[in-house]
C-alpha cells in the first residue's frame, strides 16, 4: 500500500528500452482438492517432476477456498527445507501472506528459497469458525528460461488500464507509465501497455470510491469484488483498475493497492490486478508512476524492504520485518528513535527509505537492488 507524497523529486536519466530474453511459462495444475469436514490441513500438489523442462525459474501457487476462512500455504522442497511455514509465513525462508478466502504465493519471493530444488510439496492450512467439507481450487504455474541454465537478464511485463470509475487523461496516464517504465528498466524489466478498456458504465460508480479496511488490506471486500472483473483484461498482463479515489478507513487515503503479493498470472480472481487512484494521477502524474512501479513490485512478488510496524514480543528484543532479499537494506528496530512502534521515512533515511519498495514510498525513492531485479525477472507475470 502507498499513501503519501513527501515532496519534490530529483531529476532522473531516461534509460533506453530493453529487449526481453524471453521465457517459457507452463500451467501445471488447475484442479479441485477436497478437504474433509473438521480437517484443517490437506496436501494440494507435488511437483514439478524432474522430467521435461529443467532450470526452474519460479512458481506461483493460487488457492481459492470458502469466503471468510483464513488460508496459509506450506511449501517444502526436495531436500525437506520448509520454504513457507503456514504457522509463520511472514518469517519463512520464502516470505508469504495468509489470505481470507484465497491465498497466493510466489517462489522465490526471497533469497532463502534459492536454489530452487523441485519437486515441491504444497499443503494448505485453513482456520475458521466452521471447518466444513469443501473443494479448494488449486492452480499452479511454472516458469523456465528460454536459454537453459540461465536467469534472464531482461524480461517484459504487460499492463492494461481498465477504467473503473476514475478519470485521467491519456497524457496523465502516459506520463505515469513513462515514469514506471523508466524505474523498472534499471532492474532489467520493460513495461508495455496493452490497449485499455473500461467497465460497463452501470458498474463503474460501484467502484469509483473504493474503501480499504486497514485490518484487511488486500482482503477488503470492495477490492476483491473489483479485481474479479479482471475477466475484461488480457490474461497475461496486469490489470490497472483506475478508480476515482481509494479511502483508507476510517478517514485516510491510499494512492494504490495490489490484490496480492504476488498477483497470479491469470484473470478473474480476487487477486488479479491493482487499483489506482485517479486523484493521484491528476495531482502528480510523475509521482503516480513511482507509486504504480511500487505496486507492480508487489504484483511481481516483492515485499516492502522493511515494514512500518516494529514487533515487540514480550520479554524479547524488538524486531523489524524485512523482505528476505539478501542485498536489500533493512531498517533495524533500533531506528525507532521515538519508540512509537513504527519506522518512519526519516528514521529509515540512512537505511532503506531510498528503495522503491520501502513501505512509505517517499517521492524520489526509486532504488532497486540486483536481488529485487532477480525476483521480478523470475516472476510468472514477466516473460
């Protein structure tokens, strides 16, 4: 999530366009798995097998269950390493998030998942008031390099504007996309736009003033309903839903929000896409481009370099929460000089506040590390 502009931005150099080295993407699973009444865990999938394509670059796993129940993935590799621990997914070797009604994970999203050692065993842990028998939808995608034995140095990412109650001129959207494109070129990624579209005029007012519950974030019902309309987008790109504004309840404002970390490489799920505020595009198109670049980072599997909240377990040393990418700087809990339990831009200025994926996204913070670049070039959204 991104919510504030912290002032003027220094000028930047225009980087040349990139040519993608290509990749091979494969759908490995699209099935339903039954979980019995009273059971809270079940194996979903194991793979990919060692036969056929090798040199796996990445996996994306999407699971859809009953609305309202909390889902967390468990992933182990061929050596038995627990890449995602469902009891503590945010502190796993490969960071992941729980989700309400659905969950999605990318491997790798952090350096601890490397090297990738298939086959993987994927399970899901569910929690809720009523653990009824149900069928879980399970989808898995894999990505392989076009040149065997390599991690591509360049990839491309397709995006598409979908008007959803917000209005911004082509010039404003063009300036924003030019900025986002230039930011991601430093990481070996070329953004390009598919022709835009719009939701039906009768539907747009429903989403013009999107509301986000800070306790739910991307699980907020209005956002999930909006992203389900990604069926109108191209199935290999990231939908950019343009709404008029995004309210952060009870009285705040957001500039943009991603449907998940990552966004699955398919349309018609409640995680498929981003919502973007037209108010920001009108106010400052260039800064809007930075915000779009930040949220696209989430879509491609990147977490904040450091989260805002300092964790202070009773009787233990306070901890900050980092992205797990080894070469990204981390703002330590000791930087919380005013002891308010939050890491501000000012407190992290000597650490990671200049990185594009810092939680506060101050204007002009567009840095990316080689490790972050590798994560997005391994993403199933890029090719």
